[in-house]
C-alpha cells in the first residue's frame, strides 16, 4: 500500500486530507504532538469524519497510524519509506517540521531510496513553498543537497474546506470525531511536483496556481472575514446568521464579486460566469447552519488579517489597482478596526493601539499604508464618524 506521512492530525489533517488520502488508497501515518490524539489513533486505527450540510453522511477513515513528532528517529524512518508527505500544522509550526523532513530525506537517500518525494503544503501563508523549501534545505547536510534539489518537491495547496470546532458534547464522547463540510477540492501547484504527479481524490493540479491563491485569499478569506466583523457589530454569534442578514450579505457580495472579484477576473482572466458560480457557492457554504462556525473564530487575530497583503487591505488594494473603488471592502476594514472581542488578544492589542496612538499609526504600522496613498486617505475619510478613534 502507498504511504503518506501527514504532519498534523488536527482539523485539516484529519478533517480534509485524511479523507482524500484514504479514498485514494493510501496508508496514512500521522505525525502529531498531542499524546491523547496519538494514543487514540493508534488504539483505534480509525476515526469518524461526519460530513454536515445538505446531504449529511459519515465516513470511517481507516488504514491509519500515528507517531510522536518528538521521536525524530521514528519520524525519519517513516519518511524514508513514504510515497508522499503533507503538512497541515499552521505556518508558525513549519520551522519544527523542517528538520524532521530533512532527517527523513537523508535517511531515505542513505537507504538507497532515490524515488522523488513530494510535500503537499497545506498552510495559510503566501509564498509558503519558497519559505518552507528554504527551511528544509537549511537543515539538510550539504552532501545531500544535490539529491534534495533533484528529488524533493514542494507543492503549495489551497485549502478551502471549512472544518468547524467540535462542540464539547461531541468531543467528550468521541475525541477523534471530526465535522466538515462536503466541499473537497484541493487545488495544488502543478509546477511544484518532482516526478510523476500522484493521483489523489479531489486534488486538482493547476498551472497558474498563484491565481487560485489570490482567489482564495481575496474571495473566500475576505468574504468570510467581512461577514465575521460585520456580524460581530450586529451582535450575531454565527457566520450563517451574518450572511442571512441582507445588509451584511450585500456588503460581502459587493466586496468579493464587484470589487476584488472583478479585479481578479481582469488580472487572471477568470471566466466571469464561473467566478459568479464560485461566489454563489461560497455564500451557500457560509450559510451552512450545521457547521456552527462562529464570528469570533473567523474574526480571530484582526491584526494579522489587516496586514498589508492579507485578505482585507490586500483585497482593497487589488480593487484600486484595477480602477475599482472598494466601497464594501472599506466597510469590512472599518468593522475589523472596531472589533473589540475581549477574548481575542490581538483585538485588545489593536484597540489599545487605536486609543493610545490613533488611526493614522494603525494604518501605517499594522496595514503598511502610507499617508497620501489612496486607500489610506479613503479609510481616514470613512472613519471620520468617530466609530474608529
């Protein structure tokens, strides 16, 4: 049986990639750091994935094992005989994964296994292929660099499946249970592969991968964030409540279809009819009540989401670049600036910065906008109603 080593047995690792690999005939070896999850996966050798939405069903993911990420020798041994690797650990954790992959690749070469090894990187970070490749190569001994250049493929992926937090009443009964929506398309960068591209259920190799990265960030992520911040302002708990509010729905649609959407259609030559269908499908998925996705989860970490190249500021800038005034993005950015959830450390940090140093400083230091820049001036003018300090 083909074997994939999957770094991360969390929401995306088990709730998305596990299904794709299982349905493609792979044995799945998870690499995880949480002892409870490691022990349970090894005891049961399976877990239940519950698909929720219009046509709910359950699937039992089998042919699995789990090794402890702290046991570098065992992880290296698994990598040395793997057909494929994948990561879903969070961008900040990649620096801990890189040395493990380096050791495993070296052992692979020592053992005479010269077949190509591809790493599908499922992390929410632009240019992650370049960043992670540098991390891994820095950890590989110089005598193995030639093999790494020839045999080690770094493949970026766009993860769009929504996997909610499991309610306590369900996780207490079955700690391995995962809930997810039915959507299971995984666009990947076709050019990142070394050797033959593996056939994976739901995986879609793309030549113009950057276009799909931007579509995800400035359509899916941007629309999700705008729904969250506007929903929070109106006192909603769930994303489905936000997009059921016609005023919020209109803003979200205006932003991702008429502003960033039109800009992306012009920039990447997306088919307008297909793009409209994509947006309609997104709104339908956001409206999935069974997901129980909350505005505070989606709105978490507003400082990161207000970064220069991230979903909100980046989407507004893109629209302006193509001559489109980002009226609806401005509403979303303004709502993000006023997001004052006391349970969110970044939200409290942002509010303190606004109070003590003012909007000008936030726009310059957090959003990397310069005075005189069109988006800077639009936001200053739009926030003069004093809702933002």
